[in-house]
């Protein structure tokens, strides 16, 4: 993979595609649904993520994430890069 110094986002996406191909070559899942986790589980996963900070109901220090942000992140792996 060659880095494109003019388009860092495209370089990152190409890196993700290469890593995904590598995982697939090892017959590893790359999507949540491939291991039986569907969107119906996202609310429970979100609650478990936020369990560590009952007061704020967020997760993360650098960028605190609430329920909506966590669910959006969980949806990302089900899309193609």
C-alpha cells in the first residue's frame, strides 16, 4: 500500500481495506452480523459500555461518547469502507 501524502483520508481507507482483506484471508469475521450481533443488540452493548460512568452516562476520556455516538460507531462495521 502506498501512502498518498495529499489525501490522508484515502490513505487511511486503503489501509482499512487492506487490513480487512487480510482478516478475510484468515477467515476471520469483519462485520458484527458475521458473529451473530445485530442492531437489536446495540442498546444493550451501549448500556454496558457506559456502565463504568454511571453519573455522566458516557464512555471515553479524550472525546466522551454518549448513547447515540456509540450506536453510530457500532453501525459503522456493518458498512463497507
